[in-house]
């Protein structure tokens, strides 16, 4: 495709999916063009992939880069979100592999979180940093995930018989190491239902840019100490494909609705 055609495709793709562990590629997306974006904050993790999911245009970005090499704390979240906004995206669906804390969130299940707690530190977490003459912006963050976008995901899951285990609160940790059992107990007391490593500052940056942002969380293991001691990595290997197959089914059902409703 020529550059003009690629630009037309990018303008039409109002929905983007950010894939993480277990979804560094998007099977089913017909890639039409790649766009090596540049932003004032540097390059995103990987080229933006412009494509079609059946008849719906979409953009895919591999959060951890090509080959899944960038650890959670080193991701250039500012460049990732800015590149998507510059490409004309209005809604972002973030895929996150997480550890389950709540009893209802077993490995292989998916959830649509409604709130989060940020335990990360040292990440470039805002565009409101005094650079480029930008004014100070105390962005409103009562609901980190866009309610309308979450509603479409939940409604299409029900309509397509894609099982959603629940909703819940996401704890976002620094990584790349997994958490200790005592840390998990603390997060459980704080009200967290699941633990991921990439939800912040991604959600806040999306809010600063005015993007609709929601997350599909995939439980790939029980968080440390929740169900006793086990081989966490073996658990992840066994459960990740089952969960990601549900993610792909939900995206196939939801993207046409998101695109048509412009949520």
C-alpha cells in the first residue's frame, strides 16, 4: 500500500488494541501497512500495525516491542499513547496478562476492570511535565477506565456468549519480578482483585490525551500465596492461550460496535 493509502487506513481506524504478554501479535488482524511512528517523546514500542479485523479497521501496537523484549518499567508509555492519538485513534483497548487475587478470577478467565491502584514508581507518567510549554493539568481520574467503552465490552461479551469472570480492581506493580506473598496480601487488603504491571501510567496518559481507554485482563496465574505454593510459570504456560482465545473472541465481537458508536 502507498503512503496515501496507509494514511487513509490510519484515519479510518478509530480503535486501537495494545497487546501485552500472550498477545504480542494479533492473529486474525489482516495487516495492511506498518507505520514507524515518531513522537516528541521518542518512538513507540513497535511499529503501528494498520489492519482490518473482518470489515473493521483497527490498529495494533505490541506494548513490549517486537519479540516481546521491553520490560514493564522500561516501556515508553508516553510515546505509545501519543503515537496512537496522532494516528487518529479515539478508543484504546489494552490487553493485560495478570495474576488473579479474587476467588472468582481463576487462571484462563478474563475480566473487565473498573478501577485500579498504582504501585509503580519512577516511570515517565504524565505529559504535564512542563515541557513544550504545556500547561499544568490535574487530569480527573475518578474512573480510570472509560465507562462507555467498558459497557460495550460487557454488552458484546454477553451477546456473543463470551464468558467474563467479573470486573474488579487492578493493582499495578513495578515488575518485572513477580510479587511476594506478603505484597499480595497487602494488595488484597487494599481491595485489589488482580495484579498487572502495565496498566499505569498507560491509563492515565490515555486520559490526558482524551482517549477512551479500557482493559481486558487475562488471569494467567494465581497471585503469589493465593492458592498455596505452585509452579507459577508452568501455570502461566497452561492458562495463557485459553484466556487469549477469549480475548480474541471478544475483540471480534466488540470492535465493530466500538467503531460504529465511536466510544
